[in-house]
C-alpha cells in the first residue's frame, strides 16, 4: 500500500541511542557504544517501511527506541504530531495503545507461567478496555483472526509450536487496535515454510485493519516481499532509503549493492556479480571517522575518510548517504534529509 497522506504518521529526526562503556574501579564512563547514531525517516499511514542491515547495525534498537522500550539518547520521535520523547510515563502508557511491537523470539516473548487468555487479556486490562466477559470474548476472536482456535486460550505457551507462538505474539499486538506496529524480525526464528505463512497473515491483517508496519529484518528477500519502502542501516546509521522497486532495481550505496548481490536468485541460469566486502564490521564503540563504511567500501575516496556524508536526495524520493552522489566540483552536501524531503 502506497503513501496515502502527505503528513506522516511517524516522523523520526536525528535519533540516537548510545550505551555507556564503563571501566576502572569506580566504573567511570570511558566511552559509548553508538548503537543508533543520527537516524531520520518518516512512516506514512498504511505503508510498510522495511529496515534492513547486518546483525548489530542498530535496526532492532531503533525499533525499540521508537516505543521507548529503550530510552533514546537524543532525537525527536513524532507520532501523530506528538513528541514521544517528551511524554510522561502515564502519557506514554496511553500512547502505546496506538504503537505496538511484535518481538523476534516467539519463545522468550510469552510468559511461560501464564495461560494465553491471561497474556492476551493483559493489554486490555492495562488500557481499561471492556469487562471481564468482553475481554474473554475478544481474546477468542483475536485468536481466530490470527488462525488459531479460540479454545486454545486455556493453554500455556509451551503447548504451542514456534509459528503458533508468533501468531499469539501478533494477536497480543493487534488486540488493542493499534495504528503502528513495529515488527522486530518477526519471522527470523521460524522455519522457511512457516515464515511465508506468517508473512501472508501479516499482509492480510494490514489490509483488513489498515495497519502501518515498520518491518525490521536482515533477510532482503523477506523485506522485498512485504515492504513499500526500504531503509538500509549500517553501523547505527541509515545509508539508503527508497521505494521497494527503486532499491532493488538501482541500489545507489555500495553497501546496499553488496547486500543485494548476495541474495540468491531462484533462476539457476542467472549469473550475478558478487560484491565481496573486505574486512569486518567496525566496532560501534569506535566507529571509523568520516563515512563509517569507508574501511570496507570498494569505491572509497579520500573525502570518505574525513567527512561524514549527509543523508540527501540523490534521485526522486531516493535518499542516500554517500559522497559518490555529491555533484562534481562542489563541497560535500550539507542539506539534511528533512530539508530535502519537506
């Protein structure tokens, strides 16, 4: 589903999340792990924004920071015009009715001591929705919507398979009728056959309830299947953001090009040139100067070592943080994402 409104449902500007590194006898702060470092993007109502990248690039931290499950270090997170970072705990609790999350691990995200009915009723109780009888009926209805019999509400999590548990996780996020759901690698722990079932279910639910997803994953084929736009992250930064078609047909950033070159093609006759990256991912506690990708980039220039590339519009609605797209003879771009996109 494409963007239906010019005003975004969610607007993220300059998001940062640093984790302190302590050392010595007195546990003094000696540095920071820059898990998310100045990330900006927008999400429009009814669309699916995919966020991809290698493990440790900060995509899951970004998703959890949006809901303040992890407190951001800096930046603005506007949801329907309200700055989420400035809300009190009580205001944030109410806001979470409209902003939910599906966790990565279907085994760890459900309390093994509680029956499914209690797990799914808890969000309704927290937000003061319905009577006890109404909540019980709602639980059975939501289970059937996600493809499970309503009578399974009396069972415990250990009595379900991984795919069934993830359906319960989806039901828990859906039961309060949210507007935005952060999907934190919701199929990465599942078998391939089950992955397709869960993805198809999520697409059906999006269409049925008019949901908006932020879909976080490291599998580019999964993201291509479900997303309208895709953002690529590397070492805590957003390096490219474009529509599904534009990103896969003409990736601009060398990192995106290397990721896409590694995606298997089902056609055995297709021969794709692999872009092999040299070296390992640098530590987020001590990222390289300038462009953080320059130590592995096959197209790195001298300017990449010292100047941080600006996240700018290289083509129509196609944003990239790379010096390759700075016009020849000009200084590196200083226009940021928001001044170009607004």
